[in-house]
């Protein structure tokens, strides 16, 4: 691409040009038929705005609060893994520019990111059959200034990611597990990622284990992977500090709903008792606004950050985040909102609203 990208789709195209096919397929791919992968993006397009006019929007404030921490905008980096497939520096450029959730499967260690990240950072956790491995990761995160544990709860098994199987995807070394757990898994049937997951992830993980996790850390615990009101209410009952509405970037169970289509259901079920964050399908600042209007306190951005990293390194990450911030600011101005707190449900119209109007 001869000119500077002007939107996230153009960064994705640059990433496709820059990366080997195996690595690009790993980053972009979803599970099985990839229906949910497409829906995560398409569902945003079915939500429209109801802007207010004649509002003084000469000053726009994007700052907000997440779990008691002030942040410059409601945009965080989602827990994505294996960043060194995209760029030799891995996650470190992200740590210098934005608040983030560090994946336990990052190719940079908990300690490396802590030393380079000036923003707030949470730590994403998988629970392994060997609980001592998970406990070690949690304790290292707490010692190194991470502010919360984000427990991923939608992976009792790894989803069937057919591009990785076809490409015989090989995972790079995962440095957080050095001295704890071997990640050198070879599978003759396809993806080594799937083989590693099946050998190590604890498929017995259940609601009672939230108590175990609380017993080994003083950090607040959020759960990531909730898609229903029933699970949202259960999460509140067991005492989590927050919920992240997510379908794992459409990489687990295909034909689950797009996350934006269930966000409001989860928010209503929680009833303000804990904050709800959102993950999945955001490609524009308008998407960020829609998620906030439907009740999310903040959003997590995954693939677009990796596209920026693959295309232009740290500069690309900064540009992607700035694009989303600028687009969000413009959307707020054109909708008549001077601050994040002023973004309300009345600013958007969903498919459900349109159906109700026909009754």
C-alpha cells in the first residue's frame, strides 16, 4: 500500500502482505465455518445512531474509570497471544502506549511487560491441569503490579480452527511457562496449539473454582467469556469483580451470537453490581460508541492491534489506537456527547428496537 492507512481495514491488508500465510491465518481465523467471526463485525452494522444536535461539543473528554483506575479512554488491548509472530519486539511496543490485558500465552513475559508498560495492566489466566502453574502465574502478576486477574472461562477445550490444522500451525516458545511447563508439543494431525491445549488445560474448571482463585490472590477477578444473562447472574453470585462479554474472537464455539448482540442482555442481568467490559468485532470508533451505549464500561481490542504491530511495529500500534480514539471522539461530537458518561442507550437503535416499533 503506497499511502498511509486511513482505517483499520487498510492496516489489516498491510499485515496480510507482511506476514507468512500461516501466521496471518492464525491471527485472523475463527473456528469451523467462521460464521461467528463474520457476525462479530456485521452485527455492529445493524445498529444505528440517534444523535442529538445543538449541543456544545467544543470540548470532548474520552477519559473514564475502569475498576477504580483512571484511564485516558475506554479502549484497552485485549489478551492476544504470540505477538512475536507479528513483530520481533512482541508485546513490548503495546506496553508503552496503552492499557492492556496481558495474555498468559504472550511471547513476552509478565516481568518484561511490567517493566515497559506505563499504563494499567491486567493479567489473563488459563487454569491448567497443574494448578501450581496457574498459581505461579497469578503470583508473578500480583508481584509485578498487575491490577486484576482476567480468567478466561470459555476454553475447556480449544475450538476447531481449521486454518491452523491445515497449515500445521507451530506455536513459538511461550516464555511465561519456562521452567514450569513444556510448550514443545508436536502433533502429526495438525495444529500443535490444539495438542498443547488438550494436554494442559483443565476441562474440569467450574464455578466452585472461583473460590480457589480468590484464595491465592488479593487481586480482583474478572471472568472473560460470558454470553448469557444466566452466567452473568451466576458470576455476580460467586463474587467476581467484573465480567467481559466475549466469544473469544469467534475462535471457540462457532454459531454463538455476536458479542454486541448479547451485551445489553448481560448488562441488564448484572444490574450495575459489577462493571461489564466488551470484546469482539470492533473495527471503528463508531463500534466503540455503540458498545458503550449498550452498557459496556470499556472495550477490548484484539486483532486490529496485531495488524498495526505486523504492519508498522510500535508506530502501527500507536496509529491503530489513535484511529479508534479519533473516530470515537468524532462520533461523540456528532452524537452530542461531551464525555463518556453522556453516552446513553438512547443514542443507539438496535434490531430489537425496530422490531418493537412494528408491534
